[in-house]
C-alpha cells in the first residue's frame, strides 16, 4: 500500500511539473509549484490593441463554466460573439457606466451588424472603446463617434495570498479571502499598459529541470517496486 501511495504521489508531481512547462508561454500564468515561479511579473510589447497588462499584482475578473468568479492576469483579449473575452474564451467582467456590479462588456449589436465598429481598443483606464463610423445623410460625410463598452474590473488580493489554478487557466483565492475590487486609475489601482502582454510567471528552464527530476524519481521508485516484487517472489520460492 505504501508503494502504491508513493507511486500515485510521484505521478501527481509529474503531472504538475508537466503543466508548468506547458503553461510557460501562457500570458500571466502562475505555476502549480512555487519553486519555478519567477521573482516579478514581466510584460512585452504586443501589436494587438486588445492586449493589455495589469499593474503590479492586480488581476482581471472573469468567471468559469459554473458561474464562479475567477481571476487572471492574461490580458490577451478578443471579441467573441460581440462580447469581450479572455484568452480562454470566457467573458471578461467590467463596470458599465457608474454601475457598482461587474458585468460582461458587449458591443452594440446594431453597430456590429452594420459594420460600424472601428478601432476597437483597451485604454489606460481600462475602458474598452471603439469608433462608431456613420455617414451623415445630408452631407454624405463620414462621422466618427467614440463608444465605450465599460471599464475592465480589477481585483487585488491581500499580500501573501496563495491562489489556486483552475482547469481553464484562471485562478481562485482560498475560501474566505475577498479581493479589493476597482477600476484602473481610480486612485486605488494603477493604470493599464495597452498593447502589452504579460509573460508567464514560470521559469521554463527550471520547470524542465524539475520535470526531468520528477521522471528520474519515478523511475527510481518503479525500480524499487520491481526489486521488492522480485525479492518477494524469491522468498515464496524458498518456502515451497
């Protein structure tokens, strides 16, 4: 039973190490094992106006398939069926107007249907905006009007909070931990960095080394298990 439990733990460790290697290039990803975490978040330039980096240790808000609020630093966003979504396809949450409750941010369906949406972007205060292009029926001149979908919601957790990874790449806090919520540039949160993308917080080289070590340990455990089995067989043969 001891060997079986040890083998199960060894396989779990390999799974965690492999997950860290796999997520090393996912924007804002946190490792399963803290010993491969980088010291500070880094970001790099991106050409996509819907890519944005959150300040410090702040997180964007979204939700999973069960409707549970989850959090992410992956600011690689896109438009999915008229809704601002994250890299995993889940809708991102933000504040519409002066609302105090975060909700999905959606393009005006008429503007989308008529192809009026131009220059969709995320601004430094978290506003998701686009230019509505219309034609003046009297002059025939093209007109542009800035339209705001709302401002992305930000969350900050108490220092030293250990966040847990979820299946869709987002994170959740421990039970009972409530984050501070707000908007970029509101006095409590810093501004966003548009057209930038967070690097993962996973050191790829260390992750590969730890994965190799986990496989070596598993092979050693299997060798011990095999040797114990052979010893038991010899003992049974001697008793016959």
